[in-house]
C-alpha cells in the first residue's frame, strides 16, 4: 500500500495488482486529480498519505482526501455534513453515511469551473476544525473512517454492506466503532468482511 502522496499520483494506491500499471484508475483521472491537488495545496493544508490515498490535514486533523474510482475521481470531506452547501455540489459518501460528503469529477474542466466553490468548501472545513466542531449524532451509528476507506478500496464491499438489513448494519457499526484504536477498527472490519459478503449479521 502506498505511503507517499507523490507516489499515489504517479502509481496509485498500491492496494491492488493494477498499481503502477497503465490500468490503474489514477491514470484515468490524472488531470482532474492534479487540478484538485493544486487547489487543495493552495489552501495551506498539509499533504499526507493515509489508507494509501492523499489525505489533507489541518493541525493533525483529517480535513479531506482525494480518491480515484472507475467512473470518477472525488474530493471528500470528513465532516462534510457541517459545511454550508451553498453551491449544491456535495453528495453523501454512501447511502447510510450522514457525515462525510464528496464531490465527483469526470473532466478537468469541472474542476476549473468550480475552483472558487471548492476553495469555499475547503476553507469552511478548516474553520470547522479550528472551532473543534463535531457532527451531530444521528439515530444510527456513524460509519467510521476505516470503513469508508475500505469501501473506497473495494466498492463491492460497500454494495454488500448496504444490502444488509438496517439491523445487521447497525450491529456491525456498533462493533466497529466500539474500538478506540484505528488499527483495531480496521482489523474488526477485515475480520467481518467474509460474513458481510455472505449477507449475514454478526450473530447469524
């Protein structure tokens, strides 16, 4: 798995066999990703690499990340639910995710045309971290970051999780978020993946 953002933009996340090959999804969206990267860096965020993808932080707090998928590339905000969406560009990261928000791109022109709007969202997200704001708790447990990144790595896993009944989803989410350490949450998710792919709940 890639641990350097610079390598990500040239070779990919390294999570699958396509990494470093012309078929890697990063190459499909090279111009879009580079344009997004420049906008983000212009906003004085620190570029790091987490979960194999470029992650941008403010004073050690995760603010946003860039990702490449088969059909698009995205900029996603960890606390997007707290941003004022005056431009109407933000989408839910997943059907049951109410905190993370993302914007999809399929052409470099889209990035350039929305540069000012993107900077508005980024500066809002920075202010959210400066103020120490936290998203309100909903009735359902939050999707932990580790789960969202596993979805990004394996889209079929997200489809399998969303196909579960709400009760089964809730059981897994409580189990995942019950771990205090990120490494433990990741380990719990990976251990439960075969059960989730089989359409089963934790107690089935």
